């Protein structure tokens, strides 16, 4: 069975997976306990994936082992073993530190494509990227990754029929992006600095009516491929390049045969038009309301994207809580 043949069910199945991870993570809101939150969400997502009728392989997963092993590490098999052969990129919590501090922007995410169509950046940890929505996708050219920010912003502004000073750019608030932030500020464009949540930032950029025009800077490599799934599904534009932040990471990349100079588009990161992407809000975000525990049920808000139809489906769900007498 192919991914297309099973498409009627797999989308909602994936939402159930991200809902399960979000519900597990939600118990650790504001707890300050990163390890427990991470462990709970990872195990919940892995268990939910194993109930699905698919022969799945986690191409890009958890980097941090749980007691020496993660059920969602790269190369791990998931699913029942029956059904379509698929690749997965997963992040039980995109924004773990946001969650444990009770801050907005934490989501649970999974992307699925047919087997052999998803590029893996392992062992790279960091990736430089530029992401724009469908309106500006045609404006991106490879030179944008090396050109001054002002040049790239001028290209985007021209396509969007805006002044550069009216553009809004999401950048992760990291020292490695400090010079980029300064360049953007000198153009007069607006900046939203995010502490964490690279993938959530990409979703906000790709979605209409959020007021965000592009995402720029160096973030996680895993989150970059997750974002590429969403970019592909929503006909956005993306440029990406590995950006090692240490000599050790650079050596690992070279040993793995990866080229840090290659500039990728989303079509090279995700080589298919069959993409399913699901996300569930954990804490509040621009796109998704937070999950909340009520007296007899928990409420979640999710987003499901299917590339072949270009559908964005927002799903509100109530999950009954059994109260012991």
C-alpha cells in the first residue's frame, strides 16, 4: 500500500500522534523539569506511532537518548510494520524550554513522506535557512544565503509590494545570529526574536494573515527538515545550508560525507509531493491555541497539512478524562 492509497486515514492518525505527545507534555507546563517533559512526550509519541498501520523509519528524530536509547532516534522503526513504507521526521516538543517556563510557542510536530524521499542532515546539528510563504517563493535565489540581508529583503519586499521597513522577519535570538539581526535592523525591517521554536516560526511564516514575511538565520538542522515538509506542503520557498557551530561538528559532517557549502531548496530536502504534516499546540502560539486540562476533558488544537491538495485543516478536539471514583 502506498502513502497515497492510505491518505484517507493517515492524516488524522498523525494528528492523534501529535495530540498524544502534547497531552503528555502539557503536564509539565512551567515545571522547570526539562528531562521529565522530554521523556514523557517522546515516549507518548513513540507509543502512538506504533499503533499506526505503516512501515515507518524515523529519518530524523531525537538526539538526546533516554537512559542510553530513545524510541524516536534516527533509524528507529515505528508503526505496526504493515501499510505504506514511509519516512518520518519528528519532534515531540519543538520548544521544550518554552514549555517548562510556561512561555508561548511550544508545539508537537511530525512530518511523513514516502520511503526514501526525505534527506537526513545527521550528524549535523545546525542549519542556516531562509523561509518565505507562497507569495514570495519565486523571489528566493541561492545568492540570498551569502548576500547582505538588505539585498534579500529588497527582493522579498518587491514581490510582496511592500517597503522593506514594512517587512517582518523571525530570527532565533542566539549569538550566532547577532550580526544578521544587526543587518536587518539597519534596513528598518521589523524583527521578532524567538528564544526557541524554529519549526513553529516557520509555520507562522508560511501561514497567511500572521503578519510575518520571512524567517532567517541559523537554527536546528532537524527543525530545518521539519520546516521543509511544511514549506513543500504549502508551496512556500526555502533555502538551507549546513552551518556547523564547532570544530567537532564540522569534523563529523566531513566524516559523514556531507558538504557544508551545498545550498538546498525544499525540493531537495523533501523529494516528493506526497507530504503530510501535523502539529498540535502545547503552549499558546500565533497559529494554535494551547492544550488545556478541564475538569472532565482536555482540549487540544491541531493543524494538519496535506501537500497534494494544499489543504490546511485546523482541528479542535476534546479528550475525555476518566476520573476515578
